[in-house]
């Protein structure tokens, strides 16, 4: 009779031990991987991105990201930023007029026609004669949004306030011209004493909605007062400073008589300096103030 080998300690026994261990190891690895992926990936949907706010002890807060309410307001208040900016002439000047339209706008339109040049008007829609907007467009100039109410304190009190005002101005310009405005000039410039706390939020919301904004690199200095023609020319000459591209800030509100008086001199001076004039359009790369 053949001798029976005991099972314990046999080759078969050790084979079974090895198979069992491999099966157990496989199960442990699988269950670890499963719980890790569940924890790290399953809850990372778009709606539940953990907030980037760090708590004082360095841990990430459990708070999830929720879009601010103002983002869902005014669904028609959207534009589109062009895919590319155009190649501009080597020396180009963009005359821009804020705070109109007013009786001064009509005088400026006559001068622009006489010199055969185009310009840009950033208009205020509260308490102004919006019938003038149609003439601005008919004569080939551009219109951008300045604001509805020119009350800086109220305008910049919150992003909600700013958007509400922008929405009103946008609609009024559209009603008056049948053209949807595509760019803005922030009252006081994109960064000013009234929005030092929230300018980044306001600017990013304006850009998120596809609107461009233009600041300036040359100023007539006529914002606060009605400086003399000589003073305006000095301001212009001092700020042109050999730059190739000029976005010139001027105002066409009712009291700016000296700005109108200086306009022919400004045009003649810049023409002598080799500049050609053009109007702003969304394909013109903006000049914007640097963040402090
Ligand atoms: Zn203004």
C-alpha cells in the first residue's frame, strides 16, 4: 500500500496557503482603493468644489462653493469679447468723451464732422437727452456705457448696485439706438477711491459677462473743473509723452465749454505729431489701469 502523505506540511498544503494569502491581499488592496476613490473623487462634482478659504489652523473649510446671486441676474446682460484684437496703426488716437450727451455733444459732433474723424462717447443715461445717441451712431461714432446714475457712492456700494445700474444704462442705450453696447468706461476709471475694496469683484463680473472696459493714458484734465484751453493743451502735451497708442479722456457734459473750444487744437496738435484718429470698437485692445 502506498504511504499516504499527511496534508499538513505537504506541497499541496503550502500551495493552498499561498493561494489564500494572495486572495486575501487582493481583497485588502481592492477595498482600500475603493474607499480612497470614493472619498477623493465621488464628491468632487462641479457643484461641490470645496471652498479655497483656509481656516486659521490651516485646514480647508467644509464650505462648498456657491456662485454669488448677482451672477444669475439680468440674463440678457451679456456680450462677447472678440477672439482676437486687431492690428492697429502705429500711431493712433482714440478721442473719448464721458458724461454726455448734452448740448456740448452736438458741438463736438459738428467739429468731428468738419475734421472728418471718428470718436467714442461713453454716455450717462439718467437725466440726459437720449435722442442725441441716434445721431452719434448715424455719424459713425461709437457708444459705450458710462452709467445710468453718476452717483459714485451708490454705484460702487456693492457689485449688485453696479450691475443694476449697468443693466439700466445698457437697456436705455439699446432702446435709443437699437445697438447693444459692448464696452464700458467705469465712472472715475476702473480703479478709483470709491471701489478700492470691491473693484476686482466688479471688474471680473463685467468681464465674465463679456464686456470690455477702457481706461485712458492721456487726459485733458477736465474731469473735476472746466480748465482753460491753454491748461487743457498743456495737460494733453504732458500726457501724450511719445506713446504710440492714445486713449484720450475728455468730457462732453454741459459745463465743459473749454473742452469744446480746445478740441480743434487737440486734433491739429495730434495730427502734426503723426497720429490718426479712430473710434473704439471691441476689436481695439483696451488700455486699462494696473492693479495696485
Ligand atoms: Zn463720468
